[in-house]
């Protein structure tokens, strides 16, 4: 029996290009499991009960605030007193891309995805609550109260103003959520599902298989398959396609990337497969969809988009060269470091340095389990200048040192197959 529902992709069913929406919601009974394909904030005005977020159950009271990012899994498990809460659904990828390109003189690490994952819920004090309510009311006044007045008249510079409010909400939430809000129990099955969802969504451009997930999450292929069938109602391939199409919608509306570039970014082998899947899902071609909904004021018209895939190809082919860095690469393409970082951030959701480190550690992981080469040789071979830097970076990414990784993974390969971690 399917006990979950995938929530809608967009904040507005009337206008998918709308950045966000506001809604007042009431819940007086436990819900089924909800899988969110779009980001949202929930600000609880009233109520008392329990809610599970990615397998962890929390006590919910008034003044609680929850941040949900794409493909999080939630469920209201108990309602002692009816819930009344404000809900803002917003286009996370658009805001994420905007945040990564704003003026940032101190080079602060802006990565709210990870911060929200670690702290998805907080209890606001009175001052924090007032700030949040003011922000939510500004969103309501600007967007209208969906779905009651979804045809709300757009005001002058509305999107610019909405973006500024959403950033205020994000910053205020992250400041408030640094305190620990301890869960009261854990549903291992839902935790596994949410972890798998996040991994798939952040690696769509790669070849993802059940076998690969099985080895990464230490679950049998049949267990993962059953989890998806029972809790989502999708087969593995159907879920993969759902995520790919979902991500492609943002790229269609908020970028000028070609269909071939979009298809490669979300993991299709070529544009024809992407177009066929898109038509099956939405009944129109991607080109027709883009023409119908794309808002020219919101399209990312950056000069560097014309060389996006040239940059990614160049980095993929040259990351083992220890001379490759953000400055030399920017110079190679005749663009600024800011433009280069924008390309990597927007496409890979990593800084240039983090992306290169990730490529090097992925290659090193492959070499550790497929060769007998010494660790020092592998470190130098994948582009690190010293073994110490390699080991520190390896532990940061893999959460285990290279030597232990080699022994641990080798023990898992009892069938003689080669496992190449990514």
C-alpha cells in the first residue's frame, strides 16, 4: 500500500515561473508521508503534536519553524491540538543560484542546503518570531494568499522585492536554528529513503544505478526497490525520471541553456531521451514549455553560459594537474574568477576548489580499490601537492582515512565486482 504523496513542484499552479507563494494552512489529523519536490518554510502559529522530518520525529508547538528543501520527506504523526501555520513555498534553485552570485567581499561560504539539512527545525523566541511574521506577511502582501487570490496583481519590481524577503527569512532561520532541537525518535526506513533521495538529486548528472546505491548505503538492491515501491509508489527508474524532469523545469525557466545542455545536466544520455520523457510527463515539448512560461526578467543571462560545458569538460579532463586552480582556469577561458565560480556553483552546487577536490577524491577512491599503488603515489597522481593535504581532504569528503577506506571497501566486494565510489 502506498503511504506517501509527492508534493507539487511549483508554488503556483497558475504560473510555474512564480518564485514563491504564501498560504495559511490548517491540519487537525496525522498526514500521510509527504515528499517535497520544492522548498518551503512552515511557521507554526498554533497547535501541538509531532512531526517526522527525514525519519527523525520532533515535538511541534507554536513558535516552531521548519525549513524543507527539495526531496525532503515529512509526516505529521500526531496532532494533540490542531495546527495552524503559515506556509511559504519557493523556488530553491533560483534563490540558491542568486545567493551564490551576490556581492560577497569576505568570500563567506554560502551553503544553506547543508545548514538546513543539519538543522531543519527551530523554536523561535518572541523577537525572532516577530521578525519572521513580518517577513511572511510581506510575502503574503506581495504574492497574494494562495490559492484564494492566485491571480494577485504583480507589483513593480515584485520579484526583486520577494527575493530580498526570502533571503531575510533564510538568514533569520539559519541564525535561529544553530541551537540544537533534539528529535525524540527515528524511523530508519524513512531516514534511508530521505538520504537516498538527496544523494540521487545531487548526482543526477551521473550514472546512478540500484547497485551503486546499494553499495553506498549498505542496503540490498531489493530493499531499496521495495522501500521506493511501498513508500513512494515509483519504481527506481520512475523516481529517477521524476527528479530529472523536476530539475529540468528550473533550467528551462531560469536559464538559457540549450536542450542538449539541460539533458546532460540532469542525467539524460542525449536531448532526444530528455524530450521524449518530458513530453510523456507534461504533454508538450521542453521548447514549448519554456516559451509558454519563461519570464525574460528572471532568465539568467550571464555571458559565461555559452562556455559552461567547455569549462566543466576542461576541469574534468585536467583536475589531476596540480597547476589547475580557479585563477589559471579563469585565465584560460578569458573570464573573471567570479564568473568561473558562478558557472561551477550554478551547475555543481560546489565552489571551484570543492569541485576539484571532489573529482580528485573520487578518482583516488577508484585507484585505492582497483590498484595496489601506494597512497603517496595516488595522492600525487590525482593532483595533490602533499600526502597530508590529500589525507585531510579525503577524510573531509569520505569521513574515513584512505588506508581504512581501502581495507573497508575491499572487504565489501565479496563477489569480485569492482565498486567505484563517487
